[in-house]
């Protein structure tokens, strides 16, 4: 279960970029998808921090490859807190962009 929680912030962001790309012509859908993604990422990051506080630091090696050759996600107290701070700042930026940016530049900003 922790493997899924460790990877969800990255997976949600990638899926959001793909979905926004396909609905880029409809700004209301872009806003909805971006808002749901921002809130979902924030909730996942809070869950990750709670899971790390209640247990010990976790690591996931993709494909069971060792660290020099594979990609390893590690979550300890500091990294989980930093991911949460990033999700908070990202969510604030997304909701600010929905209110402020012109629709011409909005989709490009959301994909960032």
C-alpha cells in the first residue's frame, strides 16, 4: 500500500498533464481537472505524511532494481513534509491561475 502512496503525487501530476492536453480547448474542463488534481494531490500528500509519521521511513525501488541502476522513491519525515509543502504551494498557484490568467495562457501554465 505504501508503494502506491509514494508514487501517487507523481502519477496524479502526470495524468493531469495528459488530461489537460486532451481537453485544452475547453477552459472550464481544464479548471475542473486542475482543481480536482490539486486537491487530490494535497490529500495524498497529507496521507503520505501521516503514513510516514505512524510507521518508519519507506522506500520503493521500481522494477526491483538496485539504487545505482533503478529509480528509488524514498519517503522520510523531511521528504514527506517537503512534498506536502510543494502540494500546498502548487495548489495555491493553480487556484490563483484559475482566477487571474487569461484563457490563452492558462492551459500552458497548468501543464507546468
